[in-house]
C-alpha cells in the first residue's frame, strides 16, 4: 500500500526496547470512523499501551495507520482497532497488513495526522 510505504521510508527517529519482541503492522479501519474522534482515541489507546506510529483519515473515508511496539501490547491494540474504537464509531471491518518483526522501533511516539492520506 502506498500510504504505508510512503510513511515508513522517511527518515525516522529510532528507539529500542531491551528483551522485547517488537512487531509492527499497517491498518485500515472501515465503517463510521471519521468525525467520531477515532484518531484521538486511537492515539490515547496507543499511548497507554506503549505503541508508537501514526493514524490518519484517508480520502476513502477510512482511517489508516502504522503501529509498532511490544508483541503483547500490539495484540491488544489490534483487538481495540477491530472491536472497540471510539465511543461514537461503528467499526465494520479492520484490515491488518504488512505485519513484521522489528529489531527497533521506527517512531518515537504515536501521532495523528490532520491531513488526509
């Protein structure tokens, strides 16, 4: 996916976590996910779980992003993206893509982008 490749290829600050299996993935969430504070809640949830990456609205009306972190926290975040979301959202489908093992994190925090990607 272009949105995934475009964001990962840039020069990014890197972090490492000792003794942790690090994972990363791209995601796209379909349904009523724009205009319902989905990005804000995604950032808050990611921060609580120690996940780094980004989230943005897409021009297609979905929410897309990249998440990286410790394997057990990544699994919790995936579940949140698939089943919970923001209180006003209605998730119809969540696609998880480009799952990878990582040696180090490629972001220093989790952010949401104001612009559409």
